[in-house]
C-alpha cells in the first residue's frame, strides 16, 4: 500500500472535521498536497481504503457531494453506504446517540450532509469514529478545501490572495472566511446589512486572523471588490430557507454580472459551489465565461475529500 507523502500523514488520524477551523494551516497544507498527488494518479492508492467502510448521512439533496464521495471512495478501494434522511431527519426515529453508537460498530467514518450543525456535534459526542461535515447550515469545510485546491491550481497563493464574497453571508462564506484567516490572506465580504455572516463565526474568524495577520472586511459597498483575485457567490436562498421576494430584491444589487467582474478586474476568477440558479446571483455571461472555475471546484471536491479521508483514517 502506498505511503502518504505528506509531512505528517497521521496527525489527523481518528479526528473529526466539523468546521474548517478544526484543521491547522499545516494540516490543510498537507491535505491539499495529498489531493494534488491523488489527482495526478489514483493507481497507487487503489487499495488504500480496502476493508474500510464509510457511511454517508444525507438530510439534504445532493449531486456533487454524493457522487464525488461515492466515486472517490470507490477509487480508493473502500465501501460506501448512502443513507437518505431527507424524509426522516437524523434523531427522529431514535436518538442521535443510539444512532451513532450503532453506526460506529460497522463504519470507519461518518460523513454528514445535515440540516443542523448540532446534529454533527451530537454524533461527535457519542461516537468514536471520525465525523466529517459535508455541509450544514453553518459550515461547508469540504467545499472550501476543494476551493483552496482550485485557487492554487490557478496560480493563487492562499497567504496573499484577495478574495471577494458577494451576496448572502452563508455557510460557504463562513468556511471561506476561516480559510482566509488561517492562511493570512485578505477577504472582503460584501452583503446587504441584514445578510451578513453570523456574528459567532465572524468572531471566530477574527480570533484566527489575529494569529496570522489576515484581513477580513465586512461591508455593503460593492465597489470594495475592486482588485479581487476571485469573486465568489452562492445561492441567495439556501436549502432549508424560506423563499422571500424581499430578500431577492435586496440581493439584486449584489448579483455577479459582467459589470461586477469588470469592477473586480480583468484577471479575476469567478467561483460558485453550485448549484447555481442562473439569472439570480450570477448571469450566464459570467458563469460560462473563461473566468469561471466553478466546474473545477466541483471536480476537486473528490480529490480534496479523498485526501482528508485518507488522513482521518490514518492510512499509511
């Protein structure tokens, strides 16, 4: 079996990742380096997860998360079991504690795409196997690992780049803020005043930034995206939120269109975690332009997640 070539391959063994801040800069760096190695050639890792089983717990619909995990785990020789909880939320049929203590008897790791972050923290409390957050209402760390990989592939340095977030200060925004703070970069978060990121995660980001010198700015002034290396947006109405005509109207000035990209700069990348309701937060002219790296981000989900799993499972 292939020996992982990262500097400290077992530092994450049996750990859980519920937020990106659960990882240090060195641990993220090792994960990204391993993801690049996997992307170049999966053949040496074809049996890395042989006799390992990973259970997917999904309370939300999915395309990229489910397919990237199922295909990715198969590429590593592991077994993947998908449990659909869209009609039966975790904890409804039996307690989360009992549910987790059953699953840990069969599975080597649990990956949750859930409605509430508290579901993951409760699973973590009661189980001994790694828990991975594949999306909740507050965070999306696996997506941001894929985004970091994408940014580096396009020549950006995570410690010096300037990111711009435009739209709703949601779960993806929270995790992107943490990435910027951990690596010491710059980020401007441009949202309507009542759609800013959650105060708890703004505070946590400030704590991380103190150690690295990162600069995070929160504003409603779209002109502040000028000079950004990448402009990131996401759906205005996230899964599980009530649709709101008033929110859509408030968001319209923050749409990523050709004028917004010109304001950012001619070399700025466009990023989106998908799915993208076209014509709302982004126009086709941007989504389908050479500046768009959204589908690179989607592809890189598999490689980043696989790299993380290998380390959490302590594969040597």
